[in-house]
């Protein structure tokens, strides 16, 4: 793949990548958003302690990257949600449903042993461009 068919997306309205990866990549009319944990980009910290607040912040970060890329929450076609405790799925799902209330995207959700910065949730997405 040539570099001209691939574009890096970066915004200060979402946390900077914690490693050698991009916040998102645009390729072939799609936006691939890296997993977003609930870091508040203004403070650089995870402020919410509960799954609901952390889910809300992770989704805000996801949306900021989508907007920067020329897409939106309504264009998301697939998400993957990683939780450190699958028993918190109902509370995560309640917040998630408020954001993806109309024609929600395809989704997978998994419990994982641990997430970066001890987050409770991480959400990645694939969306089409506007």
C-alpha cells in the first residue's frame, strides 16, 4: 500500500497515543480508530472511577477522533469493546446505548486481564467517511 492511500489522523481533543501507533488511520474510505481509554485529554488522567464515567469519556475521545477524520458517530460500522470485568457490561452498555441509539453498529465485547493505565474499558471503532 502506498503512503498516499493512507492518512494519519491526530487531534488534541483526544488523548495522545500511549505508544507507537496513530489515533486513527484513514484508508479506502474508512476510518480505523485505535482503542480509546477514558483519559481526559485536558488533564491527561483517567478521572472517572466507575465504568459508566469511563465509558462516557472513552466514547467522547472516540467521537473527537472521528470528527477530526471527517466522520462521525453515526458513521461507525463496527466497534470492539474491551472490559476489565465483563460483569460491568450492563452498565457500559447503558452508556454506550445513549451514544449509539439509532442503528447501532456491529459490536464485539470482551473481558481482558488488564487495560492500559488500569482503565476499566477501551473502545475501538471502524467508521465510513462522511
